[in-house]
C-alpha cells in the first residue's frame, strides 16, 4: 500500500470499522476490537481519523482485509 486509503476525517477509527462491518454480514464488535488490536490501534480507535498519521491510516485500511472482517 503506497498511500493512505481515503477516509471520512470526521469519523472515529472504530466508527469507520463499524461502517465497513455493515457491508460484511456476521462481523461483530468483538471482531472489530480484535482487528484494531492486531494492527496496534486498539487505544486509538476512539480518535478521529483526521488526527491519524499516514501509517495509522494504512494500518486501519488493512483491518477490513483481515480474514474475520
């Protein structure tokens, strides 16, 4: 991944993943928490995406490609 995926800056990291999870049937809040933990963003999930660094946005972009999401 060269650049950062496009996000809605006013959303929070967790909220973005909740939005993406609605597209995939059977994704739970537990799955979202696990994906944030795997990419090292568990403590940052409640921050607005506009405050994320490029690397953080790249990590968040990878979360919905994980097997359980």
